[in-house]
C-alpha cells in the first residue's frame, strides 16, 4: 500500500473534544471519523487492526470447539418478549416497527437469538455440549458515549454462547474459555489484563467475570487485594466491616442542629466523625415513586448495583417534596413514619453512640444504639468497598481501588434464557430438562482502543506486532533522488513478494512530515532509504518502540527485515 493513496488525513494538533489519548491519536492518525454521538466510521488502518484482532479471537474460539455463526442485527420483539427483556431493559434497547407495524429491536446482545437458533436442534442430551459464536456489529443506545471507541453506541463484538447439561460441565467450559481469553489479550499485546469478579447486570446468571486493563482513564473501579489474588469490580465487591464495641452506650439525646443538613456539617457541628454517624440515602421506585430509605455508616457510599440487585426493580434518586413524610437533611431511623421501604447496611450492625437525624427540622440524635434502639433492623450489604478496606477473601486490610477498562466479560447464565424461552432437551433417563448456558463477550473496537491507550507515546500509537496495521513502514526520504527511488521501489516489490505487509511512503515531502506520519501509524518497523544511507551502502531500520535502531548493508536489507518480522 502506498501512503499517498491512503484515505484519511493525519495532523499534529490534538482535537479539543478528545478526552483520552487513544481517541485523540486515532483521530489524528486517520483511523476513524466521527459520524454521530458514539458512532464512528473506520478508515483502512483501524479496519486492518480490528480484522487482526478478530482473527486472533476466531483462532482461540475455534481452538475450544467454538462454531462461528451469524445472528441477525434486527430481531422481532417477540423473541425478547419471550425472555422478558423487552420490558425489563430500558432505553438502551432500540425498539421500532416495520412497515406492517410489527415491533422489532436492534440487537445489543444476542442471547435470545442464540436460543432461537438451536432450540429445535438440541432436543437430545446427545447433542451437548456445544458453543456457538459470532463477530458482528451491535447497537446499544448508551446514555453517555465518550472516550472514542471505549464507550460507544455502535460497536463490533464477539459474543459466544455455550450450552450444557450440567453445572459441572458449564464450569469446566467456563474455565476453558477464561484461559482462552487470557491468550487472546496476551496475543493482542496486553497480557497485563486481569480478570475480576463482577455483577451480572442485565445478562443475568450467578457467576461472572470481567477482564480489565488497569489504567487511570478507565471508567470502572476495581477492588484489588495486595495480599492475595482477590479482584472484583466495585459493583460486586463485598464490603466487610469488623466493628467491635469498645465504649458503653450513651443515652439517646435529641440535640438542636440549626441548618446542619449534610453528614459533614452535622458531624463538624457536634464534634463527631462521619464514621460514627448513621446517614440516610433516599431513592424512589421507578414504577410508582415509592420512597426507599437506606441507612448506612456516614463515611460510606451506596453501591447502587447491590441495591437494585437486592430490590429486583429499578430506582432513581428521590425528589423529596414538602408533602412527603421525609424531612430532608434530618432523616433517621427513630420515629420515621410513612409508606416507604426502609433498609439497613450491615456497616451499622452492632454500632452504638451514633449521630443520626431526628426526623424533625433542625434536630439530630446522639447516642443511637442500633441493637437497643432499632431492634427490628435487618442488615444487608449495600455499601461500596473502600481503599484500605477488608479483603473478602483473606480478611486483611489490604484493598486498593484501581481504575480499569473492561475489554471482555464472561457469564454463567444458568437456565435464565433457556427456561424463559422454553428450550428443553430429553436427558438419558427420558426426562425433560433445561440446558444450562454460558455467555462470553469481547468488544473488538474497544480492545483496539485499549491497546492504543497503554501502547503509545507523545507522537502516536505503538502497535504490537500481532495487530499492527502493517508490519513495515518503508520511507523513501528524498524520493526525487533516482537512486533512492529505484532502491526503495525494488525493496517494496521484494517485500510484497515475500508476503510482508508494507505501507510505502514515497511522497516528495520533508523527512519531518514523513516520520511524523509514520509515528501516527505506529507500524512496528520503519525502514529508511535516504541519500545519506545509500551513500554509506546501508539502509536504516528503526523500531517504533525505540528499542532498535540499526543500519544494515543494502544487499542484506530484505533478509534482515524478514528476520525481524
């Protein structure tokens, strides 16, 4: 490929609307172009990168007996009504009707289509186990797309679905797929990806893992233990409390706290620490706006994923009106009345001498003893784990909270979809059973962006060999020089004949422009043919990661390049 024919512009200035490096470099380097919010077109360099990622994925999925299929982008709403997700998923799912008025959806995930494809085929236990997968464009109407390809609305994804006749068989395959994912990320150039326990969310199922690339620009928070191998997404990490009473309980006293509404204000006013207070966080149920009041220790934050999983329905932050029984800023468990659901985080269990609201404007209580004063409280885990928190696995105060980009996920779905969609098989004893499912996803574009995020410098991406758009970037400096032009042209033809992927820059531009464009394309090896080099009967070879800079005799250039790649 000659660079002067490559569609797409490269430029020096960082676009003002690109908040992360991978987005900025991919726009500057002519990899992609904005079409609409969270929707991009791909130029040739990015398409070549994603095609190589897809090939790595295919090879690893095929190696664990995956069978590639293709599901439709558009599906009838009836499929999603069978599973129950047509009603349970919000605006992320795009719903529309065809010309006859039949309701349809755009695929954002394909569990329903997978079940529909195989439920007639797999009616006997002898057909199991098996796994099917696809690599296809999907659409999810993400509320806040940002960071280029890291959070988009339209995306290409590999999603796989396995079917089993026992939980044991699923677990064995789940582990096999977990190892395949580790190989995929290592081959793509980011072996540092870690798997973390996660929340299953809309996918359902009891066990799930996310594969995270640890980076400061990541949107997910990950709890990692420095003493053992525990790793979990903040949404799934259990918050362990080791409170032990050391002081006798004080009497419950109502005190005047004029205009002190927040935990920080109240504790400062009363000379208490937030960790010795009981705060209230109020939500409302989406379907009817019923209030849900959650009490937890004052220095902790609510983990809304844990809360919604416990409740089993969607909620939103409350709007507290004047006619409600709730006194905003002064809410406490003592004397709270009205038609509402009241919950308690286990951070409050057995605590005493707490500050809390008195459910009366400008008043709080001191000396709250949960066991004495709130006898009927039931405690559950609703709080976010904290930096320095207790590891749920080894029990040490060794939790650190890091940021990460999710580049893949796997789920043990169980019978959630097969049962809802009435997919059954006859077992060896003649009984009807629901097959047990697993689900495994990787975002292709997001993976490319994640690799760029950790493999770049100030000048451009540094693509790993396995997914680089080309293997060699041939630069003919001073292509108006006949000797340079002839040698570079000949070397280009020889490399192509050997099957080498080459981007060839023979433009009559300055070396600075040529090398700047080469930096933005991030090809592993740059071969420089120039009058100075040829005057010394050598060709210069430089690696994009700056670990190699050498000259080789002109006659050995082809062989040396072939050795490197």
